[in-house]
C-alpha cells in the first residue's frame, strides 16, 4: 500500500514539473511561430498619410496553403525630426567626436539597437555634420499645423557659412504643441490635458496679480471697487493710538446689510 502511494506521488510530481517546463518554454519562445505551410508575416516600410513623417500605414503579407490571411494593414508612425531618416531602424547614438579643423566637420557612429521585422538595416551608420557655429540659418517660412498628422514644417535658409559643407536650405517637420489650426476644435488626449493645465496656471497668476493690486490700493488709501455685493469708498486716516492699536474705516457704498461687508469696512493695525 505504501509503495502504491509513493508511486502515485512521484507521478504527480513529474506531471507538475513537466507542466512548469512547458509553460517556461512558451514564455521563452515569446511570439507564436508560423504554422507549417505558412511563411509568416513580411512587413513593408511604413508609409505616412501625408508628408514624410507622422501617422501612416504598413502593409504585411504572408504566403502558403495553410495561411488563413494573406495580407493585412496596420497603423504605424514614423518619428518626426532627426530619427525619421532611418524609418524602421532604431540606433544607439554615440557622442560626437572632436571637430576636424581641416574639413570643419564632426562625426559619430550609430549602432543598431532594434529594427521592425522585415526591415533592412545597417549594423553601423556614420553621421557627419558641420562643426558647431560653421553654418548659421534664418527662418524662411513655416506651414500651418496639419490636423491629420498633427505636424507642421519649418524651412530655414543658409545665412552664414561655407556653401560647400552647409546645406542651402533645411526643412524640418515637428509636432504641433499648441491648439491645432483649422476649424478651431480643441485638441484631445495628452495635448488637451497639457493645454488645460497651462490655462489654469495662467488664470491663477492673473487672479493673484489682481488681488495684490487691490490690497496695495487699499493700503494706499485709494477707493477700491471690487466686483461683488460689497462696494466701498476711500479709506479714512488711521485714528489715535488706543491700547497700542490704530483703526481706520471706509464707507460702505453697497451691501451694508451684510456682516461680511461690515467686517471689511474696518481695518486695525499696531501702533
């Protein structure tokens, strides 16, 4: 009987260990492998909806008799700015080397960090640019914010520098930060939250400045006319010192029946 129990326990333990190994193997494998008779997905480069960066679509295809779906389209995004040049390839940037006095250029090496499946990327890319201060540009024109891609374009023209190493014109695409141009509809999502916080801070500063000006006017004896139920005239001079206190008053022009207005009509200070 004891032997039978031991054998049962051993079988249960072996089954549990096998299940754990299967689960760990699935985690290590990550994505599902393509079915037999199906090549797996091959993705084309991301094509922006407008311009050369921003939101766009990517086309994927697969071949084989056992493939249920042969093609599909997914949404994608091409980074705007300095990263859009490499598209589906992501690189780790090294620091810029010292400026070469002979060529007036500096360089750095980019190492491949990751790439979209199916993209052709070089393991290393060497970037070069004119040394700092060698080329100076001035703003030529800027387009309005595009609602679909939420981007705008800035064109800069060469102002000072050697035309042999400096580009005559630079075109940069950036994301819109403020309210989008067009029909005046407010932004949504993260942009709307940032705009709301900025507006709230602006209103708070405006109210603080207004309150400060009102207190300063009251201390100078000027007539204060705040918006509200309480309206006052000008302050009188402080009276004689009684029990180390001086008092002054101002006439109530409106709201004299309210206790709150009566309290604000009197001011006391130490002698």
